[in-house]
């Protein structure tokens, strides 16, 4: 999932209201991602400043945490 918050913040002024709004939306995004992960879905969080292929290689070269606990 590309990080839309970081992307959008790069285009917004650095004001107190923008900072507060970004904190709220980051919390909401984190909770939604955790909900998806608890359903057993692996989520690839992606900073759009990084090339997608490098992020995929780096993240998918490691098994998900639940698989490391359960074993192969």
C-alpha cells in the first residue's frame, strides 16, 4: 500500500492544522492496516519515494511475522 499521507504532506504547507490532521489520519491508517494484517493478509507499506521493485524485494525476501512464529 503506498503511503498516501506522506505523499500528500509533501505538497501541503507545514502548519499546525496540517500536522494535527496528519497525525489523526496516520493513526486511522495504522489501525486499518493492523486490521487487515490480523485477517492474515500481508501488507507491503511503500514510501512512494522508493522504487517499487526495491521495496518488494526487500519486504518479500523475509517471511511474514506470523509465519516465523508458526514455522514453515
